């Protein structure tokens, strides 16, 4: 079982900082401890409790050979999400969300195949047959696909669950996951509706250190489950 962080560790990472009181989502009220200087403070005991449930679920999925897709396209989350997912061998999406990623998955598989073909052709020198202008066009296509589906190129079927850093930013992904009944594990800040998430973790989803600790714990749980 993954070691849970202490309340002190979570405080140091700024996990407790919510949004301005005016931005509070009423459904997050049970997870709010107090307010200071017009900003809500998250109840870290609730965070630890919910984190424990989320990590147990992650381990259960992985032990059953399941896949967890990491999602985080906001600026301060991209590199953190990518590094954490790669460290535990899970797929990730950190670029623009393509509508239909879950609801029309066959189309996404075709895009990953196209990415594989373009990469292979470039490596094997096939592009040299084309003009400079054509090569530039192919390069643009390759980079665009790398950005949108590069992190899921090995994912040939829908995952068993998703981990989301900011459910407001990734609202389309959350809606699609709910549509196809994919369980969601997510950091839920004070301005979000946790009802859209099966395993909400009350936490600051803006501060990089908060994102790092939560994403790292999910990746750690994946590794523990594989031992």
C-alpha cells in the first residue's frame, strides 16, 4: 500500500489552498475547513481520507491488469502529468482534448496508427522522396499528432479509469468519461463539482507542488500494485 502523506507534508505543498470564497461550488462545502482572507481552506483530513480511497481503487485496477489514463493539459500540470504517467508506464493526454476520444475511440486508434506510420517513415528516410515543402507539411502533421495522441499511442482500447488534474479545465474529458461509464479519480478544488467524479481528492489543482504530490502518489500506487 502506498504511504499516505502527513497533514504537514500536504500543508507544505499548499494542497489546502482553495479558491476565493465567491468561486465556491456548493457541492464542495463538506470538504472546506474554513476561510482566510476571502479564500477557502480545504480540510486536509478529508483530503487524506479521500486520497486513501482513491489509491486503494488505483491498486485494485492495476492488480486486475487495468489501465489508468492520466489527463492534465493546463500549463503547470503538463510536464508533471507526463513524467508521472511515463514513470509508471501509463498512457497520458496533456495536449488539446480531441472530442470523441472516449465516445468514438476507433477514430482515435486510427490517429495513433497514422502517428506510428509517420514516425516510422521519417526514421526510415521515406520522407526524402518528397519535396522540402511536402516534408514541412508532414512534419506539422507529425507534431500535431504527437501533441494530441502521442501519450496514448499504445492504448488500443479504452482505459479502465482516468486520473484528472483539473475537472473544470478538462470538462469535455469528464463528460465523455461519464458517458461511457469510466470511473474518474480527480483532484477537486473548491470551485468544482465533485459529483462528476467517483473518487474525488479535495486539493488545490493550481499550485504545481500540489499537482506534483497528488499525481506522484497516483503513479506510486500503480507501481506498488505491480510489485
